């Protein structure tokens, strides 16, 4: 027993608890350092990806402003000219300021057959556009079944509204083959132009002032839309003397001003949101004003509806207002990561 007790006391004297604690603390600190290096490595990788994306965006912007080949530029504007040629021909024939016989408003009444035909036509064109975009790898948004159903549902509501307020139903009742054919051709042709616009990096943002192609294209659009507006104001003035006219010139100006003020007011109204007027909405809104039985009004409406169909099919009936919180949080997160990496680099130096 004495021998066992003596051996136990010897072992106890050799035990040093402080060394065990120190060893345990060193292991914990080592593990923390490894985790910190992993986190910093992840941060550096994220910063690298962010900077790579920014460099790509900058390169795309510079590529959009680099001089392109003359043949490519001429081919693009040749397609644009072909796209608007029917409208220019109609305006040249009728005159920018309408003269001759008094035009008439299309009736707002629409048959059930016209509404059904119009909705079925939009569904077929919706599928056909996405199939073409998939076959040629054109730019479009991926959609799941819920997105497709939601877009078709909302397009149906807008199409019914077009049949009544935009008088599309009356156009189909009076001549369905020509109007539907031109809407289909305008939709596909606009899709080709939209895909080619990527070559010029045309985006109507604050930075587009540095891109001469974007400035020229914006001026061209203003000219075309201005010509359509002047032509339709002249049509309204030509029908103002009729006893059954729907509105006079003053009421037309008041309506246009009200629509503009409504959209501008919503865009700059207080609130943590930003406005983006998608081209589907621009085409839809503009087509509501082309309600005359003239050839120019019919062509202009078909072209605007083609723009609406293209945006809704390939990118969806997207909302025009989005909250800024997500974008601001993303920018703040990127700023914090850059600050952390910068401070780490200074410490290392």
C-alpha cells in the first residue's frame, strides 16, 4: 500500500495543470486562426468576383463606344429602316398633318370572337418567340411554370383591355388577317433588332450620354414617336368638328398631359422605390392611343403591340416599380467587404 501511495504521489508531483490549459488554449486559437483565414479567403474571392464583374461591365461599356465596322452599322440601320418603312410610307401618303377625308374613331365595341382570336394569337406568338429565342440563344429571362402562368394571366387581362380601349377588337372584326399578320411580323422583327442592339451596348441610363450610338438611337426614337404623336393629334383635330366626336384637341392635350404627369409623379413620389418603365409597358401604353381607322394609325398600333408582345414573352410582364432596399443592401455589403480587404492589405504591408 505504501509503495502504491508513493507512486501516486510521484505522478501527482509531475502533473502540471497550467501546461494542459495552455495547450488547450493554443489549440483553440489555432482553430480560430484557421477559420479566420477561411473567411478572409472567402471575402477575397467574393471581392475578386465583384471586381471581375465590374471590369466586365466597364469593358462592355467601352466596347459599346468603340468604333464598329461600317458594314455592321449600316446593316443594323438598314434593318431599322425596313422595320419603320411601312409607317414612314403611311405618314408620307397621308401627310404628317392629316388632310383629306375626315377620319373616324374605331368603335370600342368588340365581338367575343375578336377577343378570343386576339388572346389565342397572343398565346401562340408568346410560345413562338420563346422557341426562336431558345434556338438562336437570344437574350431572355428564364421562367418556371408559375412565371409563365402569371405572365399569360396578366397578358390576357391587358389584351382584353386592348380590345376595348385600344379598339383592337374592332380592327380584328374589320380586317383580322392583315392586322394580325403585321403584328406578328413586327414582333419578330423587333426581336431581331433588340438582339442586335447589344452590339452597340445601348442602355437608356445615366451613362448613355457617353455612348454616341445610344444618343443617336434615342434621337431616332423621339423623332418616330413625335411623328406618330403629331399625326394623331392632327387626326383628333380633323374629327373635332364632327357632332359625334369623342374628344377635341384641347381634351387630347389634357389627356396626354395627365398621363405624363401621372407617370412622372409616381416616379418621383416619396418612398424607397425606383421606377423602370419596361419596353413591354411602353408598347402597351402607346398602342392605346392609336384608335383611328387610318393606315398610319393601324401600322403604328401594330408596331407598338409588337414591342409589347416581345417584352412580355421574353422578359415577362415585369413590375415597373421595385424596392430600393435590396439594391442598397447589396451595395452596402460590397462596400463593407472592400473596406475589410483594404484594411487587411494595409495591415499586411
